[in-house]
C-alpha cells in the first residue's frame, strides 16, 4: 500500500507542476528587439509585440517570428524537462536501474 501512496503523491506533484508551469510566464525578444513574445512555461502564447517598422517587410517578419518562437520553445522544453526530473526525483521511490 505504501507504493500506491507514493504513486498518488507523485501524480499530485506532477499535476501541481503542470499548474505552476502554466502560471509562469516569460518573454522572449528577438535579437534585434523587433519582436517580443510572452508565453507560459507550458508554451501557451499570451502576447506578441511587433515593432511597427517590421510590418512593412513580410518576409523579415516571418523569419524573425519563427526564430524567436523557436528560441522560446527550446527554453520551455529544457525547463519543463528539468522540472519534471526534479519532481520525479522528489516524488517517486528509488527504483534500481532508473535514474533521473
């Protein structure tokens, strides 16, 4: 029964992690400062700011938007993986051969 309690606790901890990540936001800005994207740590886009001068150059706008979004999503993936490892390490019982 102890194992079931630990698994239930782990499930609750992962649900809390999911909620925490969804409530945390950060802003990624393009290297030239023309685009800023605000996202949650679960990759929900909350806001996009685009410099008015960039609106005239559709191709540059698309390229800058793609690069900035990909940078933000890379950060989200890395952070989510680290947070999940940390939660697993704290919540799950030691299982031989399974490392986090």
